[in-house]
C-alpha cells in the first residue's frame, strides 16, 4: 500500500505553469506526477552532493587567495 498523498499549494511563474501544463498533456501525466518526479530528482541530486562532500572531507584545502597566488606564480593568470 502506498503512502497517503498530501496536498500543497504551489505558486508557479505563469510561463513555467503553462510549460508544465503542456508537458503534462503531451506526456499523458498529471502535473502532480511531473512535479513529484522533479522534486525527487532534486533531492536525489542533493543527496549525491552531500555524499561527495563526505567522501572529500579529508582532502587538503586551499584558500581562494592562495589559489590565485599559485596560479599567478605559475603564469596561469
């Protein structure tokens, strides 16, 4: 059995709303399905980003100023 659905009001830019409605009609899907899929994709991307940060936490860091100085010292800028 799937989870119960929750209702929410979302305000879209008029042009985005038009595009979303056209996409829904063209793909024979509901606006809700398209929005849910887009939110899932965005959350999955966030999770991947957080995972990448965790994987790289032990890497050495360099300040922006030090990076610029290094690039200048090596004739890159």
